[in-house]
C-alpha cells in the first residue's frame, strides 16, 4: 500500500485562497490527504511560520513548502525599489 501524501493548504479564506483550495482538491489523488488550514488560528500560523510561509495561499507537501510558495512575501528591499519611503 502506498503511503499517504500529507498536503497542507494555508488559507486566510480570501478568493485567491479559495482558488488554490479548489485546485489542490482537484489535483489530489487517493494517496493524498489534503487539509485546509485557517491562518486565523494561532497554532496554524505558528506551523506556517515554521515552514517558511510568507504569504497565503501556500501549500506544503509532506512537511515541505512547495516550490511555488517559497521565497515570496513582502520584503523591505522590494518595497524600497518600488518607491516606498521615497519623496
């Protein structure tokens, strides 16, 4: 028997998050166990932070943040490059 693949979808309940939830549920196979986790729950937020989630929606598979979800998020350098903090 094939081991279950654990899928965690970190969501804030926004329309973009709901699209990702639908996508993951549509792609999930019989060996996938997909859970949608509410980022408003502090325990979920701590888990997300530990995995390196910087923005939602985000997906982790077997405890690893999916490549499409890694390295995103707000950072000071990008904001300054876009003009934030400049007259």
